[in-house]
C-alpha cells in the first residue's frame, strides 16, 4: 500500500510561512531547497512532511502556475514505482513530477 509522504503548499514567502507553522503548531524544520525552479522550506510533525514552496519559473509550477497560493501537490512513498505508475495510468491518472533519488 502507498503511504502519504508530504503535502506541498505554494506560498509567496516560504521562510515567513515556515516560521508561522513552527511557532503556531510546533512543526520542526527538516530541510530547505533553492534551485532554479523553486525555493522552499520542509517541515515535519514527525509523521508527515509539509513542503512550503515558491516556484520561480512557470514551467516548474505545473498547470496551477507560479502565482498560485495554496495546496499544490501531495506525494506518496510506494514500494514499486513502475507498477504504481501503471496502476495510476490505468485508473486514468497521470504522474506529474518527482522520481526517487
């Protein structure tokens, strides 16, 4: 069974948003990202991760666009990427981004 791993929210200022979630809800910072497509902060409650992202370029932001603020995507951990991709496509879905490192 797939397991929900993270929820990604796009925000205008990832650092400011991270400080809010740290202070208000006690989430812990576990990482940052800053590459050509996006900058962001990763937080956790110990079970789930919250990615606070700001896309720098439209083509990385997907159909919602770089100006979108709100839930952007969610990610799962799966046992077998290829069979899961096939099952998603058979059910009418489309894999959009992210491959295991």
